[in-house]
């Protein structure tokens, strides 16, 4: 276990903080939303609201922490590869980085009492767009290229708990802070020798707080219903806007504003039979009144996500051999993103698979691979085909054992 902890510390110190999305559509709003965190749930297409994983740390529904049987620490890494296409050309893009560091302390297995804390990437932005530009001034025409770049997103730092007041019901809650930095820049470079490059750069420092409630109901053995609700949370933005060129000095303006991130609702169901667990999820959030980072040709709308997942539980017997001790997962997901561009809705379809490898004792390695597509080449838009690799390493230990209480 000491070797694994040393590896985790090394990765944290040497890896850029958080992966950066991988979608040019993430330039809109607060970026691409991450409702789940970790390869266990990525392998299930994001299915998590009522999906039991005794060694996973569930960020969708805090009530599901009552399903955990030990104390765990989890570190994640995510890599994205995209093929971006329009009607004229194709472009490959890739990026990767640390996805989050989560901990869960199982206080009382009999009562389902657990406490969890950590930080993770809640939204991701990574966009790189290049477009030809022609400018006519004083009777002279200049031609060149404008490069638009965007990066950053919202990081959430959270603390929460769960408990089972009765055997068939678990409840949980978490409080969180929204923090992060979103950077947008546009640079125009012209081909003519007597021209100057110009650029605009915006930096938005983010802050805010919020909370989330969750519950899980198990009316009969192995049939679980789950739900979470997150009321609207605050988002404060401190903006620094800079203009510059090769001809004049930089000019910088500062401002601040406050926005409300829309509320989130998630519903899920799962059923466990033999070695298999089946689950369905629905998540929704209405961004139609959201005002941050709006563009003239973009309308915000309702975000919807539908997913299903199947997990084959690994054999944890000491006598289990080879691949029989592994866990396997399949998933599928459909997303209606919360923006429409040029009047066209941006939808996403993806499939995923993954596995859980026991390492030693309670340590595990989880990996998930997802493939999908979003957008269209119609109406001057772009289509993105993507592949994503998620990897988690987690270690666990039993800190608090339930004990029999006797009364004389």
C-alpha cells in the first residue's frame, strides 16, 4: 500500500491539474458538463444515480455512499482524442490530465454512515478553432487567419455524508464550492508585410457555492431507486479583458458579475441479479435562462442525458483465477447539450466499456474507453468524433468495524 500511495503523490505533483474537455463546442457557456467522475461510471455510460458500487465513489447521488463497505482514496486520469470535421477538412486534437482526487470514510457499515470529500472537474473547456479572415481598410485588403482558443472550467471542492435511517432507505447530502479559471483568446495574424497581429484575451476567475441532496430506496432486495436534486448554485465571475497589437500597448479592463447555475435533477433505477447489475439514468438541467458567456448565434436550452449500464461483478473469492476476478461493464449514453448553434440542437451519442482489476488486498485499477459523436456538418457547423480513456486507481481499508451491542 505504501508503494501505491507514493505513486499517487508522484502523479499529483507531476500532472497538469484536470483534463481539458476535448470539444470545440465546450467554448459555450461553462463548458462540457461532467455529472460523474471515475472510470467505474464512465464505463457504464455515466449510469450512477441508483447504481451500487461498493468500491466506487459516486458523485451523482451522495446517498449511494451508504453502499460502500470500506474507506477509500481514488485518483483519476482522463485522455481525450477527437476528430473534428467540417464540410472542407478534418483535424485531430487530443489532451489529457488529472480528473480528480476523492476520498470516502466508511464510519459504520451497519448504519450506512459514510463521509466523503475531495475535488473534481465539474466542467471542462478545450477549444481550438482557426478561420480565414479578410479585412479591407483605406483601400487596402489584408488576408490572414484568426485563431480562437479557450481552456479551463469549473472545479468543485466538496464535503458530504450519507446514512441509512432504515434498512430500505439511504439519504445523503453534500456542500460544494465552485472555483476555477476560464480563458478565451482570439489572435488575428495577417500575411502582408506592413500589417500587425492583433489579439483579445479574456480571463474569468470563478467562484460560488451550492449543495446537493440524494436518496436511495430499496423496496425489495436488489431493486434500487435513486434520485438527487441540486438547487440553483451561485457563480461569481471576475473578468479581466485585454486588447493588444504590435502597433499599440495593451489595454486592460476589469469587471465582475454574478450568475446562477441552473438546478440539476437526476433519477435512476438498478436491479441486481446473480453476478450482473443493470441500471438506467435520466439527468436534466434547464439552461434557458442562463446568461454567462452568451454568443449571438447561440441559444441556451435544456440539458438532458439518458444512459444505461450493465456491470458483471468480479469474483472476489480468494480462489478466483485470472479474468474471473475482474469486473466488466458496458454502457450507452445520449445527451442533448444545453445549447443550440445557428438554430441547430447539438446532440451526442456514445458507447463505452471498461473493467475493474483487483491489484492487491482492496486496491483496484479501473479503466474505461468511450467512443462517440456530437454535432453535425450541416449549417456551417462541425462534427466531432471522439474517443476517451479514463483510468482510476483506488486503495481501500476497513477502519471502522460494526460491532454487536449487548445490554445486561
